[in-house]
């Protein structure tokens, strides 16, 4: 049938392009069909089928697809599959190459911070499959990116707008923390507590933006992330071996009690080594109606229970606080917030194309620096600006430049630098 439609398209195209003189008793259409048959482009059977349809008025010019439009399965794929991505180039300057060396000098780097490619397929209205592939720190000697492409996210979501229960299975940043980000660098809460792991989430949505969920995953991802965060000296070590069963879980809730205010909280528990590691999270995202353009995002993470680290006889229950005040010159409605998921980060860039932001963060080490003689981060102050010089909300195309200044104060234990200053510049494209 598709071939027949294509033949009709050819016939009608020729009819529109050329005024074919008709022979006595023979229409222009029939002449064209005979020409196609003579040249071997169509078969005798196809000639008869098309002629019969045209004679019966079953196919009209308005029903013939235009050239270049996807047809059949291609049209379905184009309608249900969405491709997106991003490329970020970055420059970084640090006042001290190594804060542990009192004689160290400054250093600078130029690298590709991230390349991402996302694909989302909506099989039906309530089944969505998505995947994000990325490569990070390309050309950066400090973070030592290996230029390998990895699966950053891969999920299957079962959710219907008219049904309150949903299910998500796959790898993603699991729902512990929102990590709303207005800067180039990630907040310390994300550095220390992001939990990106394969898991399964069952959730319930209700009035006032209620979202209540339970997530189960395997391993000790949050504790591993904490020890890779760079918030304390890497001489601190965990004791024992990782657990070997899917015994980690997160209970998360978010709600919008009033317009423009989102409140969230979560509890996380991982098996740990000898005892379970438990953490809590509380956060708020507020856009005050009486201060047009301003936005406040704050989040607090706190250890409730911790395993004892290698060679240490007490638990250290650390905590991290992060707060950002942003002014957005162009404010557009944004359905999703957060910086842990690719879709949420992109929505942020499209919705707020021009903004200024100030961020304050504090790391509570629970006495680790004093007791163990190691350095830890104490305070961090950041100021940033971002401007999208090309921004298309319909297509999602966005090109921007951004800058950030960051000052970090340290708790020190010996002759070393007690602070560091950094400057970041970024040129990014999202599509």
C-alpha cells in the first residue's frame, strides 16, 4: 500500500509540474501512468490498482504526502522518539595547585567538561524509556577523564497522568536530594551525597504536588561518593568490604504547600560495614511572588548513623548545608527542578536564560579534622553568572556562556594553605 501511495505522489507531482497535453479520450493521469509502466517504474498490477483508485476518487491530491515528510513507521518514530544532548567546554584557574604544599603555585586547565547524548522514546502515553550517554573531563589532567563514553542514565518509567502510582527502574540519580544548581560547579551536597545507582522506585503522586516514593538499590553508593567528594583528606579510609545484596533503600517525599514553594525530605539507609549508614535530607525551593525574579534554593544533608572508619573508634556524623540565592532576569515556568537528572538540568537552562547567583556552603566534619589530624573543607562561597545568547524554548536549542568565582576555606592541621580560590569559565551548547 505504501508503494501505491508513493506512485500516486509521483503522478500528482508530475501533474502539478507539467501541463501534459492529453490525447483524445485519454486523461493526463493515464498518460503519466502509461509512461511509468513503459519505463518499468511500475508493474502492470500497480498500474491497474492506481488507475482504479484515481478513477474511483479514493485518492486526492490533498491526501498525498509532501516530499520529505516521514511516512509510515518513520513518522511514528519521529513523533515518539526525542534526541537531545549537550557539549560544554571549560576553563579553570586555581590559585593553589595543591593546598597541602605551602610552596605551590597557581595552575590553569582547558578541557571539555562534558559531552552528553540523550534519547527518550515514548512507547505509549504511560511508558517512557530513556537513556543518557556521556563522557566527562576530556583533556583535564586534574580530574583525569578517560574519554570513555559511559551510560549515565538508563530508565524505564511507567506513569500515567490520570493514575497516581508510578514505577521507575534503571540507573539514575536516585531521589535523595534535589541538587538545584545555578552555578558551573556542583553544590557540595551533590559532591558528597549524590546516589547514582541502578534501582527501582515505586511512587505515589497526589494533591499539592505530593510525590512520595520508595527506592531500593544495591550497594553503598552514597558512602562511596562521600569518600570521593574531595571534602576531606583522602588518608581517611573505610574498613571492611562492601555488602553483596540489594539492601539499600530511600524514602523520599516532596510537596508544594503553596504556589512557588517546594519542600522535600528523604531518608536513606545503606548496609555499611558492621553497621548501617543512615542519612537524612531536607530542602526547599522558593520563588517569592513579592520579589520578582528572585529564587532561593537550600538543602541540608546530615548523617544519622555511620560505620566506624579504618583504625578509628568513634563514629563521625558529618553534615553539609548549601544555599543559593539567584536573580533571574527572564522567568519562565519550569515544571521540573533539580540538578541530578539530565532533563532537569536542561529545563533549568532553557527556562532561565539569564541569571546571577550567590551560593554559601558549609561542611560539618563532626570534629574529624581536630581528632584525626586531617584537613577538611569548612566554608565555600561562590558567585556566578550565566547568559544564553541563543535560546529557543520550542526546540530546546540553547547556547550560553557562564562564569563562576569560588572561594574555599579549609580546616588545616599542619603547614599548608588554609584556603583556595578558583575561577571557572564555560561555553556550552544544548540541543
